[in-house]
C-alpha cells in the first residue's frame, strides 16, 4: 500500500535532553481533577446566605483558589448550583428549571439551613428543603454559614467529584417522577403512608 | 428643563414655622390630634366614627361607605394636601366576631402631617372602595391586601394576587383561620408549585410595562395574547 509498517515498540524511550514532558495517569483521575478544580458555580441567592456567599467570593476568602472565581449567571455554563437562601414555593419551578437547564456533569450545594431544611420557616410559603425539588450533593449547615463553612462544603464536593468513576453509568441518570411508572407514588398516598409522624416532605409533628 | 410634576418640599405649606424637632415624652394615649381630624369631623360629620391618638399618631375611624370621598377630599383640599399614600393594609383581630379593619396611612408632605384612616368592615362582606382613582400607588398595596386578607377593593383596575401565585387555592394567608402551614399537605403544595409554568406568570399588563413583549418567542406571545396566564 505504499505505507511502511510502523516498527513494533515494546519499550518507551525517553530522552531527557529532548525537553518533552509527559505523565502517565488514569483518565478518570485526570478528568475528575480537572472538573473538581474548575467548578463554575451558578449562584441562586435568595436571602442572607447570598451575602455570605458574596463574602466567600470576595478577596478575603477568595473562592478563586478553588477555581470558582467565574460565577456563571447562565445555567448553560454552570457546573454547580449553589442555592443560598430560602426558596418559596413560587420559586420552586424556577430552580427546577434552572437545574434542568444545566448540562451534565452538574452538582448542587444547599447552602444554609433554609435551603437544606426550610429552617424556622415551617410555613405555607417556603419549600422544606430544596432536596424535595432537585438532588443535592452537599448540605452546608449554618444560619447563615460562615465563608469557611461554605468552603468546607465546596472542598467536600471536590472530594466527591474526585471519587467519581466513569465506569459508573448510573451517576448521570436524571430521574423525573413518571406518573405512568409502577414505582410512582402519588402525593396523596405519600401523605397517607407518612401518617402519623410525617416525613421530610409531609410534616405532621404539630397541630399547626 | 422643567420637571413633569410639581416638586413638593416638606413643610412648604407651613410658612415660616420652626423646623420640626423630635418629639419627647409622647403619651401612649391622648394628646393633640392631627388638625385634619377636626376638619374631617366638620366636613363629613357622621361618617367619622372615632378619633384616637396613639403615640401621638392620629387614627380616624371612618364609615366604610365614605372612604373614597374622604380620601379624595384629603388629597384634593388645599387645606389638607395629603399627597402621599404610604400604606394600605388590614388588621384582623383575634376575636372572631370583631370586624376586619382596613388601614390607610396618609402623609401630607406640605403640612408635615401623618394620618391613619381605619374602616371596619364585617367579615361576611369584605368589600371596600379602592382609592386607586386618587393614588395610583394604591394599585399593588391593595393587591397585596387582597392577596393576604381577601378584601375586595371595588374599583381596582386589576385585582389579582401579587405575592402568592394566581392559582393559589389555599385561601388568604394572613387571616386568623388560616393554618400556618397552609391547608394542603407539603407533597400537594410542592406538586402544585412544580406544575406551574414559571414563564407564564406574567400578565399582559406587566409585559407591556416591561416593554419586552415584542422580544418574546412567537409561541409565548400567542399564548399570552389568548389570555392565558397560568400555563397549566
């Protein structure tokens, strides 16, 4: 065919004087290392936690050390959704839509007690934890958490990202509740099952 | 260039009166009422039910049927000139038999006066006249009062919910008989909230104010033109 076969090489030669650098590693490790250190956050700040989040991003605490200095105000370019503050029911479809608009791979952090559980706002207007709307990777406690707390949560998320395996195919599955599925439980049945103590979605611990 | 409105300077109608100082030793009850209260009694007679002075602020209880006349007179009369409506809200008392009070906070910048109007309306007929024709700023304040208490303001141009979403079916959250967590279960509340289409929350009026209507996608424009607001 006019092409000379390549010589078979069993041994990789390396000549230090050639100035060529190269590294042998696992692809998983390399990809995860890159992802973990360039997380672009989508800030979803609705309350006082957003003030602490801004302080985290500012010069004293310097979120840029973690590769997160680029706030992504468009969900299309974001990697991690940081929900800072309480989410009223009126915003529930909005945060769900933003989460759906973010491309994979994506993670989310529930920053503060309100985003994690609803906090003291156990009332008619506030979602009792954003994990009832979107999946959450890291919960940061505090009311509001100090910037160190948020950064600790971010480092935990980085650890989580670094331990992901591409061989794990289920890790990127997005599941929407499908009313036709045999596994689907309608809300009234959830309420019935959760009596008399309630669950995280349906709370009946007092007569309020 | 002239301003498109007349600039009001605080205290401009008081002439050479001395500059106001912070009040001291204000009694809880009693004291000198706002001079507008006496003028209201003279003008409207029986429509003025009671005048209270609480912490040196004057509260005038008026008949619900003559609210609009009284507010219009307070706004237009050159001896009153209440040119700023700072709040419209309502109070429901714990006593179930007690009527609901609708409250208007009026301020006269030229005379440096503050006046609180209250109208007691029975619970079986929560209706009162809108003051939107006098103060355009009453629009959202009355919508909020309607949203939270269910009081219908007759004559309001666009009486819809403003804080809760328009499909909210659980009642009026600031009423005493409203349970703190709402009437539906958490699962049902979440299901209803997530079923809403966030893009279709805006009414034609709001979109025309934002002047963004022409920039919307064709499909969304058609939906909104058809009068659809909920997207459900």
